[in-house]
C-alpha cells in the first residue's frame, strides 16, 4: 500500500533535461565531439560531477581537478541562464493536478532529486510549498542508482520505503527506487525503464485514478 509519493525533478516535474543537454553538449563540443541521445540518457538523474566524468570518458579526455572545476562552473552557469525564465507554464502536464490532489488527500510528498538547483527551480515554478520534504543534490552524498536520495526522503516523511512510490524518468532513478525497495512509475521509454514497476509514456498519463489504485492496494 502506498502512503507517500516521491517525485524526481528533472524530467518529471519540469523538462529541464533539454537545458542540461544543451549545456553539456556545449562542453563536449569544446573537445570536438557531441553527445548522442543514447549517451544523454545516461546523464539523466546522474550528479553534475558524475555527468562530467562520463563525458570526459566518452571523449577520452583526462583533466586536472582544477580544469574539471572550471568546466563544472561553466556548465552550471550556462544551465542557470537557460532556466532563468522558468515559470508555472513549464510544469509538465498533469503534475500540478496530481500534487494538488495528493495535498488534498493529506498524502505526504517529497522531492528526490540529484540536482543542486532543485529548490530555486521549484520556487520559479511556484510549487515549493506543495512538497513536505525536499531531498536534493546538496544533501545527498551518493548519487542515483544508490538509494540514498529516496531513503532520506522516506525517513524525513516518516514512511517506510515499502510504502513509498517513486516517480522517475531516469534509468538510474528507477534503479535507485528498486535499491530502496520502493514501488516506481517510470516516465518515458519502456525499453529504457524496463525495471520500473509501471511505465507511462509521459506525465499526462499520470491520472488520479491510477494514483488512487496504488493508494488502495
Ligand atoms: P545540477 P533529477 C538531475 O536531476 C538531472 O537529471 C541530471 O541530468 C543532472 O546532472 C543532475 O540533476 C544534477 O543537476 O547540475 O542542477 O545539480 O532528474 O535527479 O531531478
Ligand atoms: Mg530526472
């Protein structure tokens, strides 16, 4: 039986994945290559530092810690500039309705995101108060697929992991939910999110009826 819901941010609440992609691709281009869509899937849900390490590995590039820090800052500045104008209209279809519905039913809700920019993003979208708990990249030590982000959310909500539902768009996030022994809804491609308990094509398919079924069982 589901008693709490944990939302991923990028790709579930808002489509910031496209801005991450452009900012990372600009870094890759500096080294003379581009990130493929298959490679981009591997960056979803993954921390900033791990993303850079993957990109450098794909380009067979070795850098000092100082050079990496410069690139991390450069990427984040480009990303922050790109998301500056985010607002309520950028909330993905159906998400505001589900968040409001869960609030009306007193179901505790958490954000479980790898992003260090999670809180300012929720504030731009005007929905930070709809989350009882926010667990993000600033407080989590181990990146998804480690279950830490979702375990911290469950602990802070005082709900057992087996009663938590995770909504995630990334393979790493679904693996993290499974590692936490939580039920999951994958948003996106069935073949990529094969390990999710359920997969929906996009957030508009996240109906109140479907959530109600999970709350009942
Ligand atoms: P930042 P999520 C993740 O957010 C993104 O999917 C991932 O692409 C990004 O690298 C990561 O946040 C870190 O983001 O650079 O803002 O700290 O999907 O876990 O909400
Ligand atoms: Mg995501």
